[in-house]
């Protein structure tokens, strides 16, 4: 029907460690601290608020103001505000810095819809271009659009090498782009899905040291980088949408000659073509790792390939940082074409005849093993229960009162008790009673009552302290 959008809700599952970078690096004692051999990323605003509302001694206050360490602020707050970042594999010394994953204002990691759509777009274009090889007339038309030297012998700029090809296939500008009809929303995850990963560079059978800029035979001697990643098994909800208004009259906005069949028609069509592309990519990666003599990543690619071949319900895709040159370009060109491109761009693609692309990024798990960025799109029905429970948990955390969290930590520390005992005790009720009237006090009471109800205490409080506490809450 004209103007009606078609939406498909799906689960997105992380298959191998995945990173959508914010573009920033986090630094020890500026953004995070070492908590028992584990990085703890500090919510500095919440920590400052806790300090401002507390009763620090003058000497502690002075130390905080003059101190250069983030741990001074955390200690003064009396509670860890933020999130822990466990190691993906074997624990190591907390590094001095690492790459940050994208997060929203509540520190929840997410994969941008634009990144997911971009990876889908690249895969579908590549799949279509590979199919063109079977049609000689189309193949000749495509070759005319590929980069070549001008009369002066100059090659087009490397970053503009595909401009003519994409403009002819998809449209000259965003208003004519055939992918306008297809939209992808951001996918949220829980902060507990984040892990700190050790990532190494495989470079022509050897391991690249990122600090020394040389290659070594032993990966343990060649340092890489550290990054926040979404761990394997993490689940989020993603929504794909087809714009009914645009689809109702394609001729009014689409460029003549654009290949509208490249855009996905529905999830069934998308799944079939993404999986075809994923199998092609994995088969080439398996051969690469076999030639390199690296069995661990080769076996991991075999595992992913077997999943695709036996799973008829999901769509598989590699995306985001670490997918490499093949992942970014779509890996559609024949080896002959790649060699022609390398003649045009030797500084970017290396000398013709050498292995290309020669570098892979691998996440360490016992040894460098996991390729980055493999995910799958699942039917919502297959993951609905788990996703709904996850959303409820996230909403519960989001609705918690920062004041209640802080007071529970302080009371538990003073009384050497658990936070659960502090929650039902009289001390919390008295502290709440002393709060000035206003929205914060009401929010704190709502949070306390919700927590009590979750423990089945509110209707029938058990124990003298709990009964006294409830009396305070009800009288106030």
C-alpha cells in the first residue's frame, strides 16, 4: 500500500568479536582505572555528583581537587560508577590505553544502523558485480566504468576510484540512491556484553609489531593493540525497514539506468544474497589462512562457513572495523582486475605480483584466532524471550536512582553488610526521609519500592528493621 512502511524485527547475534569504534582512545587514570587487574571505565559525572552530595573530610576534599589520578575521584565517591570491562580471553596487565566502542549516553554499546546498512550495501553490490561476469555485454559496460589513466597518464584519486561505477549503478547522489528505500536502525547491547580484546596483525606469515614497526615470527613478541569489543553470543534487536512511499513510485526519483535489483526486496531476498556473499568471502579466507600456515583462524572460518551451510534461518555478514580491504570493497573483482588496480595505485595496494591483501587482524583467544566483525541476523521469534528479558533488565537498570545506588554502597560499606541487607534496613529509610522534598526524593522512593517488590518485601516486610523502614516510607 502506498506510504506504508514494511518493518522486520530481527535479532542480531555477535559471532566473532565485533568493534564499531567511536574514533577515540581511552586512557588509564584519565578514563578508566585498574580494579583488581580489570579495567573499570568510570562514569565521571556520576562520580562527581556522588562526591558533591557526600560529606568528604577537608583533607580528602583537598586531595581530590589537587590529585591527578582518576582513582582519587572514584575513591572519594565511595562507589564505583561506570562499568567493568572483563578480558575477552586470558587476563593480562591492564593496558595504558585501548580503542573505545561506540556507546549511547547511558554507556550502552551499540552498532550504528548506518554501519550495518553499509556492510549490507557493500555485500549486495559485490554479489551483483560478481554475477555480471556471466553476462559479457554487461561485463564490458562495467569495465568502461572502472578507473583508468587519463591522457596525461594520471590515475584517478584512490578515494574516488569507484565514483563512476557506483554513480552508474546506484545513482548520482543521495536523492537518487536505490538504497534510499532500505533503512536499518541502531542495535543496542548491554554494557555487560563488552570485553577488552588483544588484537594482533598477521602480515605475510609473520606478526606485525605495531610499536616497533617490524615483523616477527612469534606473535607473543609482536605487540598489537587493545580494543573494547562486543563478545561472541551478545544479542541485540535490529529493525530493517522498506520505505513504502518511495517504493510506490520509484520512477519519480530513481536515476535512469540504475540497477534497482541491487537493493534488497525483503528479508528472504536479503538473506539469500548475504549468505551467498558470506560463503564466497569465507572460502577465500580459508584458502588465505591455509597458505599462511595459520590453522586456528582457518578452523574458525571453517566453523562460520559450516554454520551458514546448515542454517536456513539467518543471514550472515562481516562488518565494522577489522573486516579488512576485502570487507570494505566487497571483494568482487577478479584477480586479473585486482592486478590492474594495483598498477594504478602501487602506493595504496603494493607492488603487482605480491600477495594482496597481505594483512589480517585477529583477536587473541589462547592464540590469534578470531577474525573480527562476523554477525548474523536471526528471526525475532528465535531470540524473542532472551531479547525481551534483556530489554527488561536494561530498563530496570536505567530506571534506578543514582542516590539509592550511592546510599546502598555507603551503608553496606559502613555496616560491613550486603547491599541487599542495606536495602531493607532502617538506615536507608532514615537517609531517604532526610532528603529535601522534590523529584529526586520521589524517584528514590519509586526505585526503593520497586526493589522491595522484586524481593516480595513490600506487602509483608519480615523483621523489625524492615517494618520500621516501611513505616517511614509510607508515613512520608
